């Protein structure tokens, strides 16, 4: 025969349990296998009679009935040491560490059974019984108790009874997920249904692996979603996680981590509470919690594990942490060491609390005696009140106060929280309603083969399981209950806040207000101020980051819309400032004044020349060319004005064309004057008749031809690719919109400037050649000076124009126009005006003819 221990291990997949727990489970499996083997051998040897090993469950409460409902409750939290002699395992041996809350769960099962038995509408012709055992919060003792329930407690049974249905066709339990996994794996082979009231591991929703498992507690999958939502809602992006070393803790943390994927919540550390409760490891966990910047600690552990951890938390006075409790311990506060400021403000997810009519008074008025004076009741009573019952056979005197059975439980009533008790209540009613559905089955219309109805006496577990999965009823408190395809019920949680009362005891507040809860800050990095963005720190989670400034023109590091720019603090997009050289700007005003002043000065000189047109000085300097030159200079001054003001299509076209034509006329006049002066003095040589080619007509024709070339260039420019208004980013890294006139055609613009430069160069050369003429007639010397200034201005203009930002580009061009115009005007006409206006005695023909 195959080794039963190995057979058991093959039936039970990996549960992440400690080796000691595996050993306890293996021992229980061996005992169970030995019992079954003995029965099989006996039947084969002697025929129709057999013996089953005695499986007395000492830590239990029993009541006879037509249908016995099993129940497993961790009344004690420390299991007895197993008997390693492989003889008889005493179930419910001397376990330690009373859990009053779990004892109330057991009593709730008894209360519910009695309530159903009193109900004439539910199971009227059938009485429910119960067999409730203490599982001692250990997988080994839980499995042993369950096996004893389903195999029976009789010393001997007949051969016919060896194949009968189990004494207990259904079990309510267990409280722990790890123990429920063991039970479901083992008893599921025989189709025995389990209805758990507190095992919330999401792994138990796998109906392929656990087809006989149902529960009245929501799956942890819902709780993990709720915790993740709470963390995001409260802005806690940097948290720590502590879990128990069991199926509940490991599965719960895995679910939580999955829910937090892609969210703004990060995990700083993940610590596991060892089942050995080694204080060195517990203290290391506390040190890790204290050293972390995470102020929020999320827990996924059962209450005994948390009791060990929180006892050390209170001892070390760790007060600056926000604890998030799961339903496993959120309402577990009876331990004296849990009171105090360390745990004040704890937020917990509690199962829905319902006021079950009559249960509260039942728990407080219960007295041991009669049928209820069973060993488990006696043990619990003695541990609860610190007294001893007198036993008739006892000869030794009592070491403490004597129990009377009249002790009052009201002193513990303030700790009662009807969350898990309601789950037990629903589990019993689910079984009762399933049996009720079995009773009303009509022959020939049943759900089984050939329309058969289920067996009632005895009830077959697999048939009961079928009806349990399809049960649909309303509990006495008005809640509709049914199991989904995974054996789960709908999820509903209460969020409670731990508040320390005046006497230092923990109180549960169902309403959380800002005054009751001071929300801590739990972040790895503080929120970035406006105008900055997050840069994740290398090697750390996304919740740890540095704040670096956003680029200009962005708010929250998103680019502003077109024609908008970020404010100084980069918090809002504001319309860009529109910038151009306007008449309201200081620079625009100065340039406008200089332009008008130059035009006025030119007009004044023109008037003076016209008034003194018959004087030798005006006549000697070719008065016609002088008048034309002054008129063109006046246009040069005035052509600067279209450059000032908001660019519009007509002003953009007028700017460069007026500028180009005006300067060409001006330079053509200067060139004509220079050539005439130069040729006039060369014509005085004997035999020279060259002046006939440079008469007034030729001068006018030359000026006209020079100007015509520029006019043709400008017309082609305006027709093919005219200058148009445009805008570009300007100011501090593009904070303003600069309105400009685009040249349209770079070639046209270059030809206009190039032609002006050509004329200026020719004028300079001709004037330079005439520099040695007689002083009194040497106008060429003044023209040379004016051309030097003109060329210097426009040579300096090029780099200044290229490097000037925004509207200053236009200002540089206007300044070059005005500077070159003033240079021509003053260098050529200032000496003549000096003589005409201030030294009229020199304005005589004799003086003009002298050397």
C-alpha cells in the first residue's frame, strides 16, 4: 500500500506552510489512514462487522439532532504538542491562549441552530444538532477534528454502517485560510462541503481545486481593491506592508501588489511575521518600520500574529505610524497591551456588522450548566474569569477562587463586534435553507439521475453540496444571500477608526471625521511645486523623485497653446505679449523724433538754398542737383517712419521700396555732383571738350537711369514675393510674440541693398579721386567724408541687425537709415550753410574763383 503520508502530501499542493505544520498535518493524515486501513482489514477478515478507531473530541460541544452540523472554531490560539508515538492523537488537548472572540463565534453557531429549531417555518419536521470543536488555530488539530467529525465517534459499528454517510455531512469552518485549504484539499476528495465564515484567501475561490468550499466572508480580492483605493484616495503613495507567514498573508499581499500595479502607490518594504514569533525577528521588523519614511503600514495577518507584533509596537512606543488593518484583526482589541496612543487612529476594514436580534443577550446571559457544562465550556469559563469549578472526584484544594457559574459576562460586552458572528449566522442559515430545499423536492423532479430527489436520512454530503451552491434566500435580518460560481458571497465592508476612550480602551468609530482622524503624510518625495516636474530617482520606485523646473512655455510640463506662454511661476498659461516697434515705445518715440527732425532740418536747408539760389555758392554747386539731393534726403528721413508701428501689408511693402528708391536717388545725385566736379576741373586742360557730355540733361538722365534700375527691382520684388507681416517668438525664450515684416524674397532684398552699396562705393571712389581739387571748390572732399560715414554705418549695420532680438532688429535698421541720412546731410550741406547763413561776405564770385 502506498505510504499514507506521501498520499496526503500528493493531495495537498504547496501552501507556503512551515515544516512543523506540514509535519502535524502529515501525522494527522497517517492516523486517519491507519483508521481506514484497520476497518478495511477487519471487514475483509471477519465479514460483516468492523471497528473504527476511537476519535473522541474532548475540546468540543455536542448536541444530538436529525442532522449534525460540524463547526470548527479557534477558541484557543496555541495548540497542544502532538503525540509523536503515532498511537492515538487526543484532539482538543490542553490548548492554551483563550480567544474570547472565537468562543463567541462558536456560541453564535449554537444560538443559530437553536433559533432555527424554534422556527416552525424552517425545517419543521427536522431537528438540527451540532458538533462544535476547538481547532486551536493549528492545521494539524483542525484536520484531526474534522476527520473525527466525518468518520464518527462510536467505538464499533456494524458492517452495514461502515459504508454509511458521514456523521457530520457539512462543516462550518475553519477561520483560517491555511487550515481551510488543508480541509478543502482533504475532505473535498469525499465531497464533504465546507462553509467558512472567516477564511478569506482569494485562492479558495478556485472551484477547480476546491469544489466543495463555500464561504460567507468576502474574498480578499475585494479587500485588496478596497485597500488600494483607500491608499490612493488618502494620497498615501509610500507605504510599508507587513504580512503573516501563511496562506492568508501571502495571498493577500500578492493581491494588493497586483492592485497597486500602475497606480501612484509604491511599496517601501515587505516584512513577514514568522510563525515562531522569534522576538529578534519581531524587533527587526519594528526597526524597519521605524526607519522607513513610509508613515502608513498595511497589514495582512491574522490576529495572533498581529498581537505579537503590536505588543512590541506598544512596548517601544511607536506612535507616528498609521496602521491599516484587514478584517482579520480590525475588530480584535481585547488584549490589554493593545490599548494606548500607539494604535490610536488605526483604520480597519471590518466585515459588515448586523444587529442579530437576541444574540447579544444570549451571549451575556449564558451560564454553564446541564448540557452546556461540557469540558470545553468549563475550560473557557475558568480561563475567562480566572476561577476553577469544583469537581466531585477532586480531593486537592482549589488554588484560586471557585467558579459559581453565575459570573457575569457583561464586562466583556463592550468588546463585542458582530461582524464574524454574522458570517457564522449566515453559514448556519445557508445549510438550513439548503436542507429545506432538499425536503421540498418532488419525486421525479429532482436534480439527480432520473429525476431522483436527495436522501434525507442520512444526508449525503455531495447532494447537500449541490443544494448549498444553488441556495438563494433572505436572512432574518433582511439580507439576500446566495453563492456565486466561485462559492463566494457579495462583498461589503465597514471602515472603522480606532479611538482611545477616556479609560484608555479602544473604541470603534464607524464615522470618520477630520477631527477624529488626523491624516498623516506618507510619501517618498514631497509633491512637486507648480512649475516643476518629476524626475524618478535612479534605482528607486516611481514614487521617489526629484523636482526639476519645467521648460519655459509649459505649465505642469505641458506646452501651452499657440500664442500663449507660461506665467513666471509656470502655473498658468497667459496670452503672449505682442511686441513691435511702436510709436508709444521710448525707442520708437526717439527714432520718430530723429526722423521728423531730420526731415525738418532738410526742409530748412532746402528753403535756405532756395532763398539764396542766386548767390555764387549755390550756383557754383549745381543748384538743381542740390535741390534734388535735399528732396531725396528728406524722403530718406521720412522713409524711417513706416518701419515704426504695427506691421500691416501696405507698411511692409512701403518700408523697403521707399527706403531703396529714396537712397538710390540720393546716391545718384551725390554721384552726379561728384562726377561733374571732377570732370569740370579736368575739362580746364587745353583741348578738352568733355563737359559737353555732362550737361544738365545728361545729369538728369543719369539720375533717372540709376533710379529706374532700383524701381524695376522693387516692382519685381513686390509682384513676385512681397514683404508680408509675420510673427516670431521673442523675449525671454519666446515669452512674447514679435511682429515683423518678412522680406518675402531674400534675393529681392539683397538686390536692393546691393545696388545701394554699389552706388555708395562708386561715389566714394569718385570723391576720393577728386580730393586734391582746389579748396574753395572741393565739394568732393565733403562727399568723401559723407561716403565714409555712410559705408561705416551700413557695414556696422549687418552684424548689429543679425544679432539684435525682436523689435530691436527693426530699430537697428531705422537707426542705420537715419545715421546715414544725417551723415550725408551734414557732411555735404553743413559747410555751405555756414557760409550762406553765418559768413555771407564769403559768398561772392571772387572768393569762389580764388584758389
